[in-house]
C-alpha cells in the first residue's frame, strides 16, 4: 500500500518525466452537443381496445358501427390525465383540455379502412392565463369544455372558478392570452359546472351552446349575454350532461355519463334534431348507449366528423380522474349512418260535402 507521502513523490516524479519527454498531443476538439429540443412534445403509447372484451365478434351497437378504440398513455409525463373534452382539427388531429389546466394535441392514426388505430405527434402544454403564465391547480385550471368557432378561435369553459375564456390561435398553432367570453348568469355547484360546450353556427358565426352537468342549456354569443333554451335533462339524476357537438345545421349531439358502484360507468350519446324547440317536442334521431359488457369509462368528450360512405364519425374521450378506480384514458370511434327518410303517405282525399 502506498501512503500519502508516496503518492506525492510519484506525482512529482511523473511531472518531472513529463517535462523531460515529448509533449503530449493536444486534446481533441470537442464540438458542442446538438441542442436539446425544448418544447411540449411527448411520446405516446396506444393500445387497441375492443368494443366488447367478452365477445370479440361484436362490431356494432345497433346502427353504430365500431370504428376502433385505443387506450392512451405516455412515459414522458405524469400529466396526461383528466382529459375532459376534445375537438377535431382540419389537419386530421385532435385537441383536448384537462382538469389540471393542460392542452393536449395529437394526430389521429387511421388504417386503410378508416378505423382508429393510434395517435402520433403528441404535445402537452399548459393553458395560458391572463398573465401569460400556465395555469396550475384545480382552482384555476379545471377545464371542462372546448369549442372552436368559425374564425378558428377556441373557447374553454372552467368549473370551480366558473368562467369561459376565448383564445385566438396563430397559424403555427400557438394560443394567445385569453379574453373573457360571456357565460350563463347562474350559480353553478363547485364541481358541477359548464361541462358541455360547442360552437353553434346555426345561430350565428359567434354563437355557442353551453350545458351544465344537470342538463341546463344556454345559447350564447360573443356580442350578447347568454339566454336559456330547453334543457337536455337525462332520464334520472344519476346521469350528468358532459358533452356537446353540433352537426348538420340545427342538430345537436349530446353526451351523458353515469356511475354507480353496482353498474360502474355508463355513457349515452343522443342525436337531437333541434335543441331550440320545447323539450316536450324534442325527440332523438338516434342514441348510442355503452353499458353492460361494452368498453366504457368516464366519457366526457364528444366530437363529430364526416365518416366513410356518408356516415357520421363519433369520437368519445374519457377522463380517467388521474387513474382512480382503474380508470383509463380512452378514445373510441363509431360510425353512424342515419336511416333513410320514411315516405310520407299522401293525405286522404277530402270528402265532398253533401248538399
């Protein structure tokens, strides 16, 4: 073993030899490392889910044909949870908002038959507040509804601090600092606010519909106050209104969800011909119910698009509540083809009056 004194002597001797011998070559030039990309990109993992795990042969629910479904996770972040609503973008992607004040976007991956098989190009970033900083915490960031107006602006509804914010979007996809948009003049429960939100161009380019979880509905415009319209109440109090999507002129798709310890999560999508007419005269054009052995979760997001062969494509997004009770972030797709219109029988001939 060499002690401290020996190490010092060897070091001095080595230094003397180095000075007497040939000079060591200069160290190699080290180029600076390539810059690390700083941004919101995240890797995504998607796992296919069946319509009915106990019966893989089931491919439809009535006229609603299953068009694929996936579970979404990411190993790059712990914040990809609590997705509450979504919209479809013109470039074949989705945008969603979360309970924790985040904005998520990705590109839909479809197979040759148009079925949903995955997501790519994932991005996750905080929603921006009036100060230009990201929102953090449930009290300020509990985003529930998302809508896109005709001019490309986004509307986001929040609960707890009940408000609707309006964001301009740049050509590169950046969201501006928000402006305040009109909201219903009512008092919402702390955790039961404006869950459903959709642009409603049938009433004007700046019009949108707002729905409370208990089924109340308002027609709002950026330039005027919100006015109540007929409610979209479920059949009983166990169901809550969570999503809207307007389509085909005046028509509206609604999403309701329910939970109880015995039956678990359930979901129902209804297609309403005209939400402006009295509730007693409204009737569903069709309805899709996810219950029993079907794949289901806490579905809160609803979006519609043109599907193959004239069908209407339905996307449903679930809020996993941070992974509680084995919940998952699911994105399911269905194609619905409306039945052909029934022929209208001619009126009976008028009877001649007897003289």
